[in-house]
C-alpha cells in the first residue's frame, strides 16, 4: 500500500445520518488494458449515498470521474468491487438509475414532449398517459409552452433541461449527472443550479453529480467527494452544511466562499499534477 | 411575416427561373445564343402541347416513371439493408467498402448487353441497370449515416436499457435518416439517368427514345419539351422522397 493510500484510509467517509444507502459503491477498482500496459482509472473507491442526498464528485480533468459515472450507471463493469442500487447489484444499465450526460443528448427528430416521453414509450406506457406525464416533467424543468418545439429551436440550457426531464420521467431512484451544464455560461449554470435544487427538493430525489466546477458542487451538494488525480481515489469528503432550501443567492455568502476555498486547497495539488502530466505528455508527443 | 417566410423562397426560386427563361428568350432573339442549338423558351412552351398530342408523351411518361419508381424502390429496398449489414459486420465492411465505392464511379450503363441477354429487350433490363447504378450511393450513405450516429445518443439508449431492436428503431435509424435520404436522392438521380439512357440505347419506349427521335428530326423545341417531362419525373420523385423523409423525421 502506498503512503498516499495509507493516508486516505485515515479519512473514512463521514456517516451523515442513519438512513440506509440507496447507492453503495464498495471498494471499486476499474482497470483498462492499453497497448502501454494496464491503466487504473478508479482505484479502491467507496461511496454510500442515502435517499434524498445530493452528492457531488469533483476532481481534476482526467482523474476518472467519467469512468466512475459510467461504472455507477452500469455502462462499464468494475474490475474489482461491487456497486449496488437499493440493495441490488448493478450489472448493467439499471432501471433505478437515470443518467444525464455532459454532451447534448436530446433526440433532434423528436419534439420536446416526445423526447421527455421517450423513456415511458420504450417501457410500453400508453400514448395519452406518457404525454401527460411528460408534460408534468416539462413543467417541472420550467419548459411549459415548449412542448411542441424541436431541440434545434431551443438554447443549450433548455436542451439540457429536456434531457433532465426525459431522465426524471423514468422516475429513477438515483439521478446520475455527468457535468450536465459544462457547456453553458456561468450565469445560466447558476440559474439552472437553482432549477436542479428546486426539483431535487420537490421530488426528494437522490442525486450524484460529476463535476469539475467547485461553485456548482458547493451550490448544490450535501456532500462532496474530492478525487485524486490518476489513479482516481477518494481524497476526502466535505460535508456542505449550508441551509436548505437553497438558491444561487447562497453564492455570495461567507460560508460559501469558505467551502470553495477549502475545496480548492484540496484540488489545487491534484489539478497541478494533472496539468504537469498533460504538459509532459504533450512534450513527449512533440518529440 | 410568417406568410412571407413561407412563400418567399418558393416565389424567389420561381421568379428566378422565369427571369432566366426571359433572359434566354432575349439572348436567342438578339442572336447572342444560337437559335439552332437552343430553342426559344416560348417555342418549347408551345411544343409541350404538341408533343403531348402528337408524340404520345403520356404513356411514355408513365413507362419512364414506372421504371424509375421500380428502380428507386429496389435501390432503397436493397441498398439500405446492405448498408446496415456493412455497419453491423465490420469484416464485411472492410472487405467490400472499396468495391462499392468503385462501383459508384463505374460506367455501369456499358454492361447493358449482358442484361439484354439475361432479361431480353424489356423493362426489366432497364430497371436492373437503373437499380445497380443507384445502389452504391445508398449503400455508402446508409453506412455513413449509421456510423455517424453521435455516441452519446447510443449511450442514452443503453442507459434506458433498450434492447438491440429498440436501439435500432428508436435511435440509430432516426438519427441516420438524413444521411440515408441524401444517399437515396443521389441513388435516384443515378437510377433515373440510367433508366432514360438505357431506354434510349435499347429503343424500348419511354421518354429516352422520344428525346432521341425528336433530336434526330432536328425538332429542338420538341426535344427540350420532352426533356421537360424527364425533369417532371425527377421533380415528382424528389417531392415523394422529401415527403417520406418528413414523415420519418418531422424535424428534418
């Protein structure tokens, strides 16, 4: 065991509350075989998320956040360890897990309501019922009046809300999001954060958000998992004890600033390693 | 404003075409364009009625349209599944893709004697050559359409745990539709050129031989009027293809 790993064992995940975990990531390892030998993307990570909790996973680019997202979503299988949702092992895409992707993922050939009703359509829900339920979730993400529009007629933020409504209509136990607002400007991101908080509180939705944005993570989360840079390990958990219900107004508070500074202190070292690594690789390629 | 947006492009297109005809009319009349080679558009307009009444254009038009339709349906019916097959089986794709691309550039019309031997002097020869000529772009564009589906859309399907058939029906095919239809349009053009060309070569009937007869009689207005009917077949097919595409993918 490396010194780093030994240190990490001294910082176990804090037990915040007594409710049983909806999502359990237990000592998961993901190793990829490459022509240059095996690469460990996720190294012995554990995480428990309780009902209604909002947990963000933050780390520098290339630390394995998206691999963790794909592992939890069942799109990848762990090399070691176990992931379970509501006690059931995740062995592939699971009906209890709804995923929202970083890239724009609405179907351009479907109207907004057809997009949102998609998950219900493939489940075999009748047309009238699925459209009614779709309209409910469209209203929830603040897109009432746009039901018949096509994604090409919407802004990037609106399209991401359509993607979110499509996933919510599936009524997943866990909403798993991979940097859904990464392509948006900061103001839109903050305002959409408000919308996410409102929905999460309204549905008591359990959420895991993968992000590299510290502000976003602090604004939305109950807990933040900070990852190390390659291999991706748990550096530490930070509990965000900001009051709920929350809005983006919290961004101006001293406590918010304190959390951002605290997390940046942890991330800076990892981000520097990442940057140095990328510069070394670029230099090697140049030669 | 909405009515303007709706009708302005069509009006501009039609107006531009009429202006072009007027310009040609003037240039022929003043002798800038040789009137023996390019007839007056007004004379072509008059000849339209004449070729309908005297040259039996309607049955010829229906024959060419029918052969083109048959070739078009075969092109779609064989080309799209073949493209899907190449997409599904990478080995097959790597083994045949270059051959299919080479076929697209080959002057397939030259093998008409072979088809004459197989099918005789009949519409089947014409349809067969039209089909073979139209297949490569449809196969290649179908392959391109499926290969070009954005990976995130496939991951969305996977996240909803779709079966292979659901993934194909609800994501892959609709996503590939615009590219497939671009191939279909090209395939139809190739098929129609070959249909009219082989009609002319084997002198079987349809609009191809009519154009040839009229040009040999040096009836230039009549020749151009007959060509207008070939263009009409093409326009009708393009409108039909566009309708089908809009039905399959309303937001295209």
